[in-house]
C-alpha cells in the first residue's frame, strides 16, 4: 500500500477510535495490526518494545478510571486497549514503511513542496550522526574532567551548533547538485498511487466503520 495513504488511514482510524467506546473493536484492531506486523517479520526486540513500554500509561489510565472514575471497569478496559490500539496502528506504518518512500510520495502525489520533503528526509538521515556527535561531546567533556548528563543544557547546545553547521553544508551540497526551490524536478524513483491503493484504503476504512456501527460493546 502507498505509504502516504497508509499514514492517512492510520491517522483516520486512530482519530475515530478516540471518540468511540468499543472494547471489542479496539481488541480487533490490535489483533489485526499485530498479525500485519508479524507478517513483515519484525524483530522480537521491536515486538517486546511495542508490548512493554505502552504498558505503563495503559495501566495508569486503567487504574485511574477503575479506582477514581465514574464510568466503571468496562470503560477502564476501553482506555487500556485504546492505548495499545494507537501503538499497534502506528507500528503498522512505522515498522513497515520507509521514510524515503513517504517523503517521495508526499512530494509527488500529495504536492508537498520539495524543500519540506527533502528537509524532513535530511533530518531523519542525520539522526545517527547526531547520536554519534552527542557521544563525542560527552567523551570530550570527560577528558576535561566534566561529566555531561542527558539533562545538561551544554550538551544540547553543542549538539545544536553542530546540527546548524551540518544543515548549512547540506544546503550548499543540494544547491551544488542543482536543487532549486519551486522548480519542476524529474525523479529517479517515481511513486504512484494505484487503483489498488485506493481500493485498500476505502475497503479497510469502510470495514472499521461497519465494526464501530454494529459492535457497540
């Protein structure tokens, strides 16, 4: 499925279940999403993170509603499963789609300006370099007898200065390779939204509407 349409579908479903109260639909969405991401052979570590980390906010909502709320334990379970529905719905996109393909389809099919598409793509590709730069800054500080923790403003200030320098170098590199804002561009990889993509979007969204209409519990 086209990454742009997949993201749109996930956002629409997540927005809709925010205003509905169906425990069974939440469980169905979690199960279908889990099957989908398992089909794409994600690692056990990623699957464990999907289950473990949302447990804390989900339990917090469950206990708060159960002990202090007025809607009863059924609504507490709805809140609990809703957190996991959000997480697994998001995982169907983040774990199965490429940020490069998303940026390209947003530019080519959704008319996103090229400077924003390539800017977002550059930011994601710089993340490993930023992580490495933070390690270098910490090591340099230790050599001077100074420990920089993750809450130290100096650490982030130096990382921001490095990022500004990289962004300037990236802008000059793009200009030297012929990138001009607001000009028509050819593409090495063309991503088109096919009839199958639209069909999947409509069918899946309609299926969720049907479940929310007929399953009220």
